[in-house]
C-alpha cells in the first residue's frame, strides 16, 4: 500500500523506520509547508517496507513517500 503526499511540502521530520510495525493512524513523517507542520499517517496497519523520502527533501502532491505491507 503506497502512502502519498497530500500537498507540496518539505519533509521536516521522519518519525518511523523501515521494518517497523505500524498501525493505521500512526505518524510516519511530518511535512512542513508555509510554517505549518502536517503529519503523514499510515493508512493501513502493517510493516513499513520503504521510506522514499529523507528529512529536508522537497516533495510534490501525489508523490509516494512510503510503502506499507498490510498485515
């Protein structure tokens, strides 16, 4: 299951690590846009298999930022 960015922003902080077990609603990373912090959360429960961004990366709306293998 791909997790996509909902807006164009900068990755402020990566919270989760690859290999971690996440639950639906868990925070994966925090984006910063126009001085606002926007959390990106897991849309399903499972194992975080990929993080496709790093802190300070600039991302666009619709970019895949993480991949979760549903459990």
